[in-house]
């Protein structure tokens, strides 16, 4: 009995140890990937700020109008949902997908049609299994994302928006607050809102070549591209942070389990030794009598 | 010539930040040259070679789209990608040129075709700039 138990316990310790090795390795990988993604997310900031300022400047031009800023009654919405490509990242995918689904339901109840652009394998799987109109899906693009990759998507969105396929575009992704907090968030990206026009009051209005409208329209894909790129990178950093945290607690749990199992193993071993000793001493007692 | 401040920003990094006396870029309306004291000016740029004066000589770089903004204090170029002539990976550009040409031949959809055409333009631009360096 004792020997069989000891063998079992030994086997369990081994299995937990090998699991721990995996979770530990995943934790390390996630940590380094998170760091790289964070660097990329920071590097994109000046690009985006300059771009947005330039767009604000144009919009402050007195007789400027553009299809990309005009608010019409919203009827058709494109939701861009960014989730991860892989699981094992705690609540990361679930949180953002739940938020997206709730938002989609809310829009539907207001009588709008919702189409979905899913970025990340988990988002693609989630929405295609359910009753949603998924018009575009992109898997496995987040990690090695280049500008050209997001530019292709951005130009496509701009063209379809202009053609009237949808009249508003919302973006839902997870933002990196800190290494331990990541929050799902949403953002209305088209039509372009919140363009504050104070920046230009100091200078004379610049010359727009050929016209403010055309320059603005030319900037739209760049703007979308910058937004998408930074959202995808942000989401990727969050995914890695979530995975790192999940794997850290998994490794901690494994440690705890190993500790308990070792205790069990040592007890069993001690019990066996005690029993053997008792057997030997009682046998020798019997012999001497 | 009087120098002015130039900044070239890409999403990945600040590619150039410093003084220059002259830049020549191609906008959607044609080539423009910018010197010190240019009036405030904003225009979109197309994928093309861009010339920037650095240390007394004009250096060439391959630019992929974006826009140019001249304000009284400085000049800013915002672009998705830009590479100096000697940084260009010719083999990669060659590959992406072939890939784009194949996709254009297949002509699966107009969208796909337009995308391939843009890719081809960027690759040709890079090859053009890389070919000119000495």
C-alpha cells in the first residue's frame, strides 16, 4: 500500500514539474515579447501625434468639409475587433470579446446593421461561430505586423467607407495600462471626431496642395493605418502581459503543488521506514524469545 | 544657404531629426523643393525618391507615401517607411517586385490588383533609389 502510494506521488510530482517547466518557459517568452511590443507601441506615438495635429489643422480651415468627418445618421457600423491569436492568457481574449459582443448587441437593438472585421484567430473563431456578419478576418498578423500590412487594411477600410458600405467604424481592442492591468476599450474612428482646431490660430493658414479636402482625404488611410497599427501593437503587448501574469500564477501554483506532494511523499516514505523498523524489531524480539 | 529644421517620422522610429538646407520631394501634384523660409504648406507625398541635403550633399532615400508639412519653425515629413539608398535590401525589393508582378498577372480581383500595383510601385521605387547609389 505504502509503496504504491509513493510511486503515484512520485509520478504526480514529475508531471507537475514538467508542466511547471512549460509555464515557466511561456512566462519568460511572454515577458520578452511584451517588452518588444511595448517599445513598438511607444515608438508609434510621435508619428500619430504629428498626423493628428495636421488633421486638426486642416479641419480648422474655414470652408473645409469631408465625407470622412460629416456625421450622418448612423445605420451601418463596421466593428473592428482585435483579440489574440492564442489562448492561455488568462481572461485576455474573453474580456475583449465579451465587450465587443455586448457592443454589437447594443447597436443591433438600436436598429443598425453591424458587420465585423475580426483581427486575431480568437476573434475570428468567436464571431464566425456565432450569428454575426464577419466581412473580414485576419489571423496571425499581430506579431510580425508591418506598416504595409496595416496599410492594406486601412486603405481597404477608407475605400469602403467612401463607397458607403458602412457609415461608422468602431474599434475594440485591449489597451495596455500596466504589466498587471490591461483593459478592453472602444473607440469611434470614423467619421473622424474630436478634431480640435485651436492649434492653427497662431499662424497664417498654410497652403494645401491641391486642396484641403484632397490633402485630408489622402491622410485618412495614413490615419487609419496609424490607429490600426498602434491598436494591434497595444493589444499584442496586452496579450503578452496577460499571458505572463497567467503563466506566473500557474508556475506559482505548480510550486505549491510540488511542495504539498513532496510533503505527502516524505510522509509516505517515513511511514514505510517506520513500518519496516517495527517489523524488524518485532521479528528480532520473536527470535530472541 | 540658411539651414532649417527637418523631422522625418515613421511609425517605427524618428528617421531623421536635424538641420538641412534643402529637400526635394514628390507630391501628388509633382515635385516640390523646400528651402528655408518656405510658406506654410501641406501636401501628400507619393512613393518616390526624396532628396535631402545632409553635410553639403544631396542624399537620396526611398519614401513610401505619407505627407509633408511646412510650418514657420520646422518641416515635418510623415511616412510609413523610408530608407536611405544604402540601407535598401535589394534582394528583398527584387523579390517583392516579382511577387507583385505575379499577383498582377493573375488579376484575381480589382482590389487585389490595386494592392499589387501599389506594392510594385514601392518595390520599383526602392530599386530605383538603390540602383543610383555609388
